[in-house]
């Protein structure tokens, strides 16, 4: 490494640090980020308090292991909120002109912004997890399955959300429109939800491809030694990229846990032959180790994170900056 290369590193990190600090302050000042944080707290409060209000009451040692971690919809709303105008907004407001005129490469600008977005999300998830941990302990008594690995949960939730940040940045970089970036990401969410719900039951196709798409993946039940020894009832589980933190928590309690996924199809004959029954019938099951489910979803999330951001960065670097 020559002297010029050595001198470039401090300057590069200094530029990234400057953009990072600016973006952090800008995100924390944005009213929509504050509004989404309040909404996230509100939705988390419903998950925390409704079982105590409408349930039987009393201790529930499995509450946190069944509920810790934000829902997919909260993650996607937060991703859209912090990312929708990060790149496209610079072009919409023409703030890209003074930014691009500075002796800073667009690659540094992009990664400084991305790092700031992930940091804001990490802070939010630390607060949400702490809120659930403390509230769950107060409302439902001592909790089973809680161990030192809960420290990693906000980081894994941030990784899950980073996939949707990548989607939003890619659409925003391609269209230069914050509105289209937000609508496009939410549209993809609903499209994947419809596909995931209808294709397996309306056709003979398996739901396994859903595990390789952003989102919830397949639904199933996980069984293992989670709650003061073997639990007689399975816990529901999703196998996609949105569930990294909860699946990791379950895995940390029992690395030998198994996930059972039912193959279901729509059968009107079932209604005709047995009136009053559901048209959805189980036609088979599949069992996978939880370790396999977790490893696959982490690798898929990392692959999307890299691919989406490389494409977004390429579009951002090639974008023309014009007056007006």
C-alpha cells in the first residue's frame, strides 16, 4: 500500500462519518420517523396489553418467546419511512446538486446514508424490545426462554428490515420518486402476501419458493424444549426473512427444534361431503430442522441486502444531475 492509499483512508472515513452524522440528525428530526415510531409503540402495546385485558390473566411464562420482536408490517413501515426519500428525495428537492458538487464520491454518499438508516432502525428496535421485555415481565411474570441472546435480536430485526430498505432504495433510485418508492414497496408486500396465501392452496405448487422471497415465508409450527421443558403445544412460526430475530431466539433455546409445515389445498368437495367444515384441507406435512430454516433465511436476507444495494448504488452513480 503506497502513501497515497494510506492518506485516502482517513479522508474516506471522515467523509462517511460526516454524511452519517448528517443523515442521523436528519432522520431523527423527520416528523414521519417520529410518527412511525409512535405507531410502532402503539402496535407493540396492543400485543403487550390485549392478552392481559382479554385473556384469562395470571402468569404466562411463554408470552415473550411467542411475541418478542416486531411484526412484519411494523418493520416494512419503518423501512419505507426512513428510506423512501433518502435517495429520491435528493433529486426531488434538487439537494443533490450541492451534494454532488462536493469532493465526495456517490458511493460514499450512498453508504453513509445506508449506515445512518440502519442505525436509526437499530435504536428503534432496541427501544421496542426493551419495552416488550420489561412489560412482559411485569404483566405476565417470570418468562421462560429469555437468555443472553436477546441482545442480538435488535440487530437481526435490523437485518430483516434492511431487505425492505433495499427494495425501497432500489425503486427510489430507479424512479427518483419518493412516492413511487413507498407505494412500490408496500405494493410488493401485499403482492407477496396474496401470492403466499393463494398459490399453495389453489394450485399443486409448494409454498417452499416463498422462503427465497422477501417477507414472511411459509407458516408452520415449531416444537422443542422452549418453556420449562418440552411444551405440549407447538408455537407458530414463519420461515422467511422477516422472522430472523424470533427464529434465532427459539434456536438459542433448543438447537434441535423442528419446524413442521402443513401442505394445504382448497377442496370444495370437503364442504359438500361434510357441511360446516373448512374448505382448506391438509394434504401432507414437511419437517425441517429449525437450524436449517434459520440458516437459509439469514443467507437469503444477506443475498437480497447485497443485491438490492449494489443495484441501487449503480443507478445512483449513473443518475444525471440537472438544474430545475
